C-alpha cells in the first residue's frame, strides 16, 4: 500500500454552527498535488557546445603565445563545432574562432619574417 494515497477522514462542512471555515483549507490539502514542474536543464548537446566554445576561446588565447601551429586550428575546429551545435555562448565561440584565425596569421607572419616558427619576447 502506498503511503501517498492515504486520505484523511472527511471534514464536516456544515453543521449546527454553520460552515466550518477550516473545511475549505482541509479540502485544499486533500487535493492531489500537481506534479512539480521539471527544472529547465540544458540538454547535454548544449552543455557540450558551451564547453567547446569556452575551450576554443582559451585555446585561441593561449595559442597567441605558445604552440600556435597546434592550438590555432584546434580553436577553429572547436569554435565551429560549438556554433554548429547551437551554443548558448555564441560570443565566446566567435572569439575563439577569431583568436584561432589570429593564431594562424601570427604563424604566417613568423614564417615569412624569419623563416622560423619559433619566437620569443626577448630580442
């Protein structure tokens, strides 16, 4: 027997003293409760796309300083996938895409300037 189906004894709604004011409250308590509204949880695909957008931004930003030959294309791919999957963080994905392209531009400038992909802050 389920305990949530137990019913309280019926309350007296009218009598010699007239209607019972508490009867309406008890009747409201006896009504079956409406199911709770489901929480608006983001679908797994959207959460994945949001994570890809953040990863693209971080990798693109990091790629400006180190390993732009690897991190630039990775940022571009992740940002593109995040945008295709409909991320809620569209701006961050676009920034990751732009930074990934900037990584490749920096790489191209380094290769044409001194024929090397190695650079440093010192002179």
